[in-house]
């Protein structure tokens, strides 16, 4: 605990950290906690899981005296992150009597209205914060600390104007701390406008790339799910160790996260994994907050070892022990890919990122591998059994058929594009490609073969 003491943390916080088993501070904590305790505005470039919650919680806990006024506001992009941050602050502030409340949509606003007048620290999503401000059930005139956590994610989700409206409701005399994995022009503008002589702090990625293996498989669209099941079963059955008596025993299952691009795909994959005997749960923004919270609790407690999710779970959530990340659908940008794989290979542990590509993922994959920091190698397809992907939503199927049959003016044009207007399109990367192995249809030199994408839209897309 000596290194924590050197940062200037109070005895109350040090006692909590020691009882919780903390050994030494992370890089962002070492660089930022002394600045935060000195009252400086901070712009922190820090990835998920780097320990930044303690950075902004420290001055809040040390300086606030409960007085039944909201004195600290922490904005987060998602409900889950709001709950997680609120829980962490409650633990750090265990030796003080600060009232901490998480407010977000998806649950009753009346309960929040009753609790706000007795709250010192609010952790909230932008949308629900604005709801309370418009209802006049939340007053920010006494705010001394303002924190924007995962700012880039908030802006990606379209909360820029909401955030600015909230900032204008806070007193100018306050301490402001912004944390983001990436610093965009929008964040730079916001920081210059709403911070005072902010000090920028950046740290290295929390992911240990020396322990992270990144691979991809190139497979036909209709075989994606079959390959996923094969890889999950292979990983599950391959974990054995030798106990003290020399007997072979099975280890606990790995924690796995599978990312899909849409809520529909998340439900589809999770439901079908359950049908083939793989214990999985879905989480996305379309589920009720109670169900999302239960699912995360089950995953944290390892009651469920496979979590199928959209990008709502890629950022902010502190989920420890994830061994494998599967990209069933690839994101369109490298930064989103990096946020996803940042769930594994952390704190000295090994991890693996497995990308399952089909023809509809080639364009996104090209966008991702332009990032020179990524080293993704191709794996040869194993022999695996074909499994039928079952769809239990006839109403969705009817709507899909309507779209495919061209019941609207855009339908026929869409089908034409899918069925051949792009025939012969080449995905050539030129002679300077860094990758020896690329998916079918992505040329590694200017004279390479091209892959016709003309027919890939026929039939059901999964």
C-alpha cells in the first residue's frame, strides 16, 4: 500500500483499498490522482478497466461533506456503467456517509425523484439527467465536481448536445475531469470550452498485446454459426489441469464475449447457442434494465460463461477474467474493434480475439487492418459439423421477406445491388500490404484475383 500512500490518498480510502486487496496503483492512478487531489482539471486518455474511477472518486470522497445537495455529477454513456461507477464510489466511500445515486432510463423515474433530494453524488446517463432537469427535479447549482466518463462513447451514441446542455447548468467554479479512450476534435473543443487550464494525462493501453492473440477465419456466411459452435466447444472441452494428487481435472469454463452488430443477431445467436447446449445469455439496449443487470451479475458470478452482446457492453464495464472475444459481426471502424478486444488480455493474463469473417465483413475488415498496431493472422478452417441456425420469430421473417421481395420502391434497388450490381468488385490492397494472409476476395497485390460479391445477398443473411 506504500505506493498508494505516496499519491496522497486519505486514510479512509487507503483503508478501503487495503481491505479490498489492492496492491499497487495503475498508471492512470499514479499520473492523475495527485492532480485530482490538488483540484486540477484533467483530460485523461485512458481505456476501459485502467482504474480511472478511483482517480475522480478520490477528490470527491475527500472533499465532500454530506449536506443533502447534489455536489458531484458523473456522466456515463450507458446504464450499466452508471451502476458500476456508483457501486465503486460507494465502496471507496464506505468510511464516509456520502449518498450516491445512479440515475438512468429504463426504470421508474418516480423512485429517483424521491431519492435525489438526499443525494450527494449522482452518476447518470445524459438522457435521464436532462429528463430530471426539464422536470426541475434535479438542481445542479451546488455541483463542485463534474466528471465525464467514456466521453468518446457518449459522443458516438449521439449525446454531444445533451452533454453540452447539462454542462451549461453546472456552476463555472468547479473541478472538471474528462476521461476518454480517444481524443476527437469534438472532445478537444469541449475541453477547451468547459475546463480551466486542464492537464492532459495519457497512459499506455491496458491491454497487453504481447499476451493477446488475434486471429480470423474466412468462412461462408451460412457456416458462421456452425464454426462458432465448433470453436466454443473446442475451447470448453480443452481446459484440463493436474491436481496435487496427479489426477486430471477439468478447469472452470472460460468467460467468453461474442459481439454482434445488431440486437436481432444477438438474440438469434444467444438463443441458438442455448439450443445446442452452450450456456449463453444476450445483452443489448432492447432489454429491460432489470434483465440486463441480472445477466451481467450472472456473467460476473460465472453462472453464465458466454455473453452475446452489442457494443453497449464493449465500453466501460469492468468485466474481469474474459479469456476470449469473438467478433461474430465485425465493427466498421478500428477503434470499435480495439474497444471490443480490450475486454481480454488484461492485467498480465493471456487472451484471444477470434474474428469470424464472411463476405459481408470484408469491407469492415479492411477498415480495421489499416491500423498498424493490429496484427491479425489467418487460421485455417477446421473440419466442423454443419448446424442449422433456427429462427423463431415468424413476424420478423415476414418483414424480412417483404423487404427482399421489394414491397417498397427501395426494395428492388436493394436486391439488385445485392444480386450483382457490384460483380467483379476487387478488394485489392496494393503491393504494400502488411498482411500475408487475407480473406478470400481481398487482393494482396495489384495483380491478385478479385472475388465477385454479386450473389452474396441471396438467401437469408445471418
